[in-house]
C-alpha cells in the first residue's frame, strides 16, 4: 500500500515499547527488507532469532534471504 514509512515508524515504536518481544523485531526486519535496508534488516532479524522462545523456521528463512540479497 506504499505506506512503508508508516510501517517503519510503527515497527520502531513496537520495538521500543517491548524490547524483549521477538515479534516486533521480526515485523521491523520485514519492513526494512522491503525498503532494501539489508544490513539493518539482518541485524533486526538476528535480534528476533535471539529473542524467540524457540527456533522458528520463518525467522531463519528470512535471515537467509537477507544474507542472500547481500551475497553473504
């Protein structure tokens, strides 16, 4: 819907409000990847992976996709 700026702001607010909730980092990483901010998306996804209560395939898949986009 071309409202990535709003989504980015909402994601940053969510992470600030609940810094121990992996889902906020996951959502923020997704928005950053859509904006092609791959380095920041990678950092954000890695934080989500660390905070997740159990390994989640979707988090690892998104992190792998971001690393692939960066050719790493």
